[in-house]
C-alpha cells in the first residue's frame, strides 16, 4: 500500500488543474488518470471557447490542450498513474483508502474529478453494435465512415459539434432529434443549418438499431404522428447527455438524486478532506473553463485544509 499526501482521481481539465495547483504547493500529487488522460476533452475535436487557447490559422483540438495541461502539471511535480479506481473508503480517514485495479493507496487528502460518461439510448441493437457502427465519439470514429451515411442522435452542443466534424468524412449526416427545435447554441445551429451535408429529422426517436455484423439501419417513430419508419444508415452517433461516474462513490459521499457529488462553494464534499471538481459535481455548465476553475479551487482549498491539520 502506497502512502500519498494528495491523490487526484480523474484527469480531465478539473483533475489536471487541481494537479497543477497542488504540485506548485509542493504536495507532490498523484493523479490516477484512468486508461486515457484528459477525460471527455481528449475526444473533443475542436476547442473554440477556452480563453487563451486560440489560433487564427487553425482551431486547436482537445488532445492538444490535454497535452499542454499534462505537461504543465508534470513540470511542477505532478505524477500520472494510468489506472482506474474501483473502490474507496472515505469513512475512516484521513488517511483515505483508494483501491485501483493494480494498487492500493492511502491519501491524506483527495480530489475527485472523475467526470461523466455518455448516456445510452438503451434500445435493441445498441450494445450489440458498439464499435461496429454505434459510437459516442465522432472525433474518435469519424475517419471510419468516409463516404458513408450516418445519423447523429441529439440536439445539444455536443450533437452539432460532432455532427459538423463528421461532415468531413461522411457523405451525409442526418440529425435525429426528439423535439422540434435544437438546444444547441445559436452559432452551432447556424453552422449546422448552413452545412449542405447535414439534414434534420424532427420529433423522432430511435426504437431499434439494426444490422448484420455491422449497423445498416434504424427503426424510428415520430412522436407527434406516431408514424413508424426505417432509415438506412452506416453509423449511429449518440449524443444525448451524460451521467456522472459516481457508482464507486455511493455510500461514501453525499450525492444528489442524479448521482452528482454535492459540494459547497469551496468544493468541499460531505467528507472533510475530500474535495470534488468538474463534471462529477457540475451538471449545469460542463465547460472546460468552468472545470479548470473548479479544479483550481479544489486544489487551493485542499492545500489550505492540509495546512490547518498540521
């Protein structure tokens, strides 16, 4: 069992920001990053709204921002462990017990920043065809759909951002939305409506994803008329929101009815010495900028709390 001063669970913008601040405070933090550093931002193609991260020549990408954040945190002494937390015991600390697939740690203080994961449609065929036409990341899988027809499910910012990205590869991108208007921001809507490769199917839900070895179609229902129909498609990209990655925290921290960690304005959780930041405690904004700010606040408050314990 390894003894650590600070353990940060999660490596998205909030986790890397907390790592930077605690590293600069000489706390030698360990970041348990999961299997891929960066969280959702690592699979975000374009970052247009993070202040200071801008180029007139080309729009910076999520992986580029993650690389810079990681480099900066490590420069000041943060350490990265590519592992996943499977169990924690916050009831008898500090020190707090954190178990991963390959190690076990004792930590004097903890920042939880494990973020959120994409929601599934939970319709027949979805699980069966994951990786064979069903995807939750256009940035990751768009290349495999060159010259093909795909559908995007959802009406928010993520759906349009990923749909626009997919137009670089796909022959046609149809956006299927269960309502008659989009929730995405006006700039994204304008770009989507102006894109000749994109079209929209309103008031419609997917009932089933069909295929033979790989996706070849979907069955849908119009919510207004009840009309049932079929669409031929090579890919189904699903962007209908996220759920918090808090299953391993049940019974350890106070969670709201949706599973998000409850924190106060100082990023403190229900357990003294355990802080939370980013999308795991913020279902409202879910932006890189806000997650970075929350991670910085958590790091600052953690350092102050540790100082008070001495």
